[in-house]
C-alpha cells in the first residue's frame, strides 16, 4: 500500500489546522489589537506610553511596573487589554485581551 495518499491527507489536515488554529485559540478582538501593537514603539516612560496609546485610540486606565516591564491597562472599543512594554526598547512585548 502506497503512503502517498496518507501523506497527502496529513498535509491537508495540517494546513487546515494551521488555517483554523488562530481563530480557535484567540478570543475575538485579540488578533486585531495584537497585530496593531506587536512590536510597536510606544515609548519608555509611563507618560510616553500613555500619549502613544491614546493617539492610537486606547483609553489608558493605569500603568504599573510588572516583571521588569511597564504594564498598561487599557480600553478600546469596549474591550479591555493589558499591554506589556519593554522599557529598555520602548516596544510592545505582549498584548493580552481580558474578558
């Protein structure tokens, strides 16, 4: 029995999982906020971060130190996010959507 049909089925299944995986893992709105901010330069201080995020349409509620970074608690379009900023580079390291 040839392994070619099995290999084709495996490749097709892998492609389907890859295509659907992002939609199944992340909550609605996460990808939009994440892709907009991932790696974005927003500043190294709380004032710079607040100004940058406000200009991008976020309402900054609070910024506090967390694990060697600054964590901004923000709202946008009725959704809450935690945005972690690397203060050494001033870039967004992680975006976390909250329920």
